[in-house]
C-alpha cells in the first residue's frame, strides 16, 4: 500500500511561525489546478502500480479549494492510480473556512477525514501566531463537522507558545477532550529560520520561545492523553482506538508515497525527490512536461538512519530483526551496542527485539536517534 500527498499552496495570510511553502495570494490558482492534474499524469508510474490506501490534502490551505476542483483532482487520481475502496482521504482545513456550505461540499466528496488547524482555543495565542480564526470559530467548526456526521476528525494544537500558560494548555486539552475529538496532533512551537516569527523575536517585537516551558507542557500533554485513554502512537500524535492516521503512519513505517504540487516530497524506497518550492517555476516546468523535482538516491546508511529516526518516534518502535534482515548483523550489533546507554538511563525499553522510547526518552527523541545513526 502507498500514499499520495497533494500540496495546495494557497493561504489567506501567512502565519508567523510557518515555514511550509505557501503563497498568501490566489494569483496562480486558476493556472495551478490544471497543472496539478498534468503532474498526476506525468507521475502515474512513480509508485509502480502499487495500490493507494491514503490520499492527503495538505498545504497551505486545502479548504480554499473550490468543490469542483477538489472533485476534478479526485477524478484524476482515480484515473491515474488504483485507489483502494476504503482509502483514507484526509483534508486539512482552517476553522474559518468550515462554514455549513463548505462542510456540505465535503460531505458530497470522497473526503472521509478532516484535519482542523486549531492550534489553540485562546485568542491571545492565535494572535501571537497570526492565525486569522478566533477561538470561538475553532470550537464551532468542530461542532458543525460533528453535527454533519463527520466523525473522523483530527485537530492540530501547539504548545510552548509564549502566551500559553500551563493552566491554559490544560484547558486547551480539556476542551479537546470535551469535544470528543478522536485524534489530536500536538506540536511544540519552534522558531524556524526565515520566518516572520524569527524576525520579530530577533527585533524584540515578539516574546521568545522558552524551551523549559515546551518540555513542561509536553509532559502535561503525555499525562493528560494517558488519563483520557488516548494512544500515544507517535511523538506528536495521539488518538482513540481505531483512529490512527493511516497516511502519516505510511511515512513512519517507510511505505512509498507520491507528493504532487510545489514543494511536495516523494519516496519510492530507493530515492527521495522534492518538487521546486516556487509555484511559478512549478507551473512552467509541468507545462513543459517535466517533473520539477530534485532527486537523491539513498545509500544503505541513509536508509538505515531514516528507519531508526522514524521508527523510534512510534509506538511500534525500531525492529532489530528487520535491521538484521535488511542491513546485516553488523549494523544490528552496532545499534544494540549504542542503545545500551539509553536503555540503562531508562530512555529506551528493549523488549522482544524492539527498541521503544519511554516517555522520558521521548523528550530527547531527535538526539537519541542521532546518536544511534550509522
């Protein structure tokens, strides 16, 4: 099984913290849709006929798509790929776009999973992030989706926002639980280079991000999720039984995926490629029937390191037997040796030939993975 990611690069405005490629303009919209359909045709053999079990509309802001364009995209995907009858079709949306009309359109589409970019249920946090929706819009958007019978709902939350106290963070989580949302993705705020937030902080015009606050709120997050019977199946992702994101799990389990749209990434087990992060150049290349992507052929060490990094982030852990079978006993023995230090510290549990991070280990996930790399 494989996945397809569709990058819709348009936004009403650019959030201060965001470093994903997007344009705060609809200037290229009418040109973009037919070009995206052409890219699907150009790339129809990339996954070598593998059946598609997930399609994910991300961005940018997919909820800015016209309904007819969403349907045209799905029709083209059905034409170019074999999509499973029970495929998970996810659609990112901003709360301010989820009016009754938009929700009705989504009901009439193949979309069966909604991911809502809420970030916080407090207006001062949303103002800091330069989100254009309000806290009340966030809550009402969820309720409207539920009233329409859309049950497979995920929301994004951000912790570590300088305006977000620990008590407010607990209220954000309690609000999510009271709304009976079955999937929550929660991310610590990071100051990415070349973002407006980085510039404002450097000029003293925005409060800086505090790492101790982020660590504290991540611990609160893990505890509250456990208390409310959510499965912590990936560092930043939590769900009720039966609501694991199939699409994101494809990434973490090393399955093939194809990315369509400017800046979208693809992986076919042998190489990675990423489209140009420029909508004008993207359109120009596709119209010339060229895939606008850079390609990197992965070495065995890169494949091993990627497996270590992604698997350690998940509840399924890093399978030592898989490493031996795929990369050889030398790499297996090396990994076990390196992991011993973290096992003794209580950061990793080694059981049934699987390495899994403990809650304490999850605080240092990136550093631990880096130390285990070949």
